């Protein structure tokens, strides 16, 4: 399925992959709102979109997006601790991936949602001062700075 064994194993262990060819099934492409190929979507069992990205990615970035999909799915189910753990795992294991700043942001939001403690947001804003300070996600978190 994918030339990187780690990515292939992760997909096999965590997802039910479905491949839709735009020329053979254009109605499915429309149904899921895909705008470009490849488009990868993480769906809930009910078919609701949890996470999406388009275009080819190097193995580390694809792996991070796959992990981000599971983290966002946990977040949408209200599994705050599990979502935070998954988001933080991306930051620690794939810190140079494009997904890491987004994961840091949502880790802070997950912690706040789970605890109600606003200091989680302030700590996240401070973390952006040390890492990913030029990212869009740092700008979004800047309103939480004390």
C-alpha cells in the first residue's frame, strides 16, 4: 500500500482504508467533497469527516497527518485525555513535521477542555514562544498569553 513500512503498519492497525478512483466513481468524490487528488480523509464510523489533507507527503509528514487524524477523532468524541496524549505524541515524536504546531495547539485545547483549567492555554502559548513561533498556530495561541 505504501512504501514506508511504518506508515503501512500504522494504517493497517488504525484505519480501514478505502480507495476511490475519481474517474471510476466521481459521485463518491463529490459525496466526500474532495477537491484534489490524492485527498485523504479520516471519517467517523458514521461517515463524518474528522480530518482531511490533500496532496502527496513524505513519509514523516504523512505519518504525522495519520496520527493527527486519530487525535482529532478522539477530540471530537470528547476523549480529552486521549486526544491530548495523541497530540503530544506528534509533537514529541515528529517535531519537525508540518503537523506538529497544530498538534501542540490542540494538545493545549484538549487539556483545557478536560480540566477546565485556563492555565493550560497560557502554558500552550508559552510553549509556542520556544517552538514553532513563526507558525499560524502560534498566532492563534497568542491570545492566551498572560
